[in-house]
């Protein structure tokens, strides 16, 4: 963190040299990022995409967990879990080739389907507006199954006698879910959300760079702080500027976690982290 306020010299190879011989330049490294034309765009994209991922990912994961909990066939449950977990172990590079096979302008499966139904094809890799939805879809396909396991484990810890008592009182499955299951797993949902909020300024570099790469036509909706920083470092090669941006991301994450935890502790104490 110290070098974020210095002009880094590779000859200063240890902490003592950094402290005693460092070239202190104040907030100049931060100005490099905030004074750039792209700062507002990449900050907005990072926040917007992460909010989409958090909201849709949490909702889908909870829904999957609730549905799996309602299954009675153990064989079918285990098979379904295995199928949903499998995408999580596929690298983003492989996913990028799967996506190309789906969205390729000339040979993509999606465009062939559109043509079959007499609809206009879409040049997906030059149409920036559709990519937030594409990224959300791919993110959900790859990660929702793993997230659902956490909520399913929380559901498994609920005292079964509560379900039995509700059934005796005449509650149907929907009322049991709404009145028992959801309230009892709500602390887990809130804690997982708070942890996600802590990383809200850090984009998923592996996903974005694998799926979008250096396609400048898509930067308006997909370029995030991490990919912008990566491109800048390739051109400038200054670790001090990289650390300044990283420190900014961490500071915002700390404020977001502290603020959201304060609200959780005030309105829903059981879901607070501390």
C-alpha cells in the first residue's frame, strides 16, 4: 500500500528501502486513474455488473436450493446437483469458446435459430448493449449451482420438527417455504450478500477478459476497473499506479461492507457479520 503514494523504484527491493528511499509523490498515482477519460465508465460498469451478479445470483441460488429441498428422489437430487456443479469447474477460457459457438455471427447456434424463425441475426460481438445480459446469463450458468449448495446446507440444518408441526397445522408446501424455510435461511442469505458487497469494486477479471478480451467495441458496457488496469499496466508498466487503484477498490469495499453490515445490524441483527 505504501508504494501507492510513491513513484516506485525497482531498486528498492525491501520495505526499509521503500520507507527511507522512496520517492513520495502524494496522490499523483490516484490522479492517473481519476483524471482519465475512462474512469467514470469503468467504475460504473464495475458497480453495475456486480450489482446484477449479486442480485440475480442470490435469487437464483436461493430458488435452486428451495427447489432441490422439495425433491423426494435422492437419485434425482444428486444427479441434478452434479449437473449444476459441473459448469463451476470449467475454466473461463473454455466457456469463451462455448460462447463463440453460440454467438458467432455466421456459424453461431443462436443466429441459426433466429434465421430459422425468420428473425434478424445479431452481430453479438459488436453490439455492446446486449453484453450485460450475456455476462449475467453466463455467470448464472457457471456459478449459481455452487452458490445453491451453501443455501441448501443451511436448509438442511433446519429442525425438521418445525416442518412437521406446520404440516399438522395444515400449511401447504408454499406456506412452509415462505413462513419457515426462507426466514430461517435469511441470515445466511444476508451474510453471503454482505461478503459479495465487499468485492463490489473488484470485477471478475478472468471472466471479462476471457469472454471479451481486447474487443474495444464492447468496452462501453463491459470494461471494468480490473481490465482497464491490466491494459494500462501493459502499456505503462507502473506498479505504483496499479497499487493506487487497488487501494481505492479495497477502501470502497471496506466502506460498503461496514455500511451494509451497520444497516443489517440495525434492521436484521441475525444477519450481521459482527
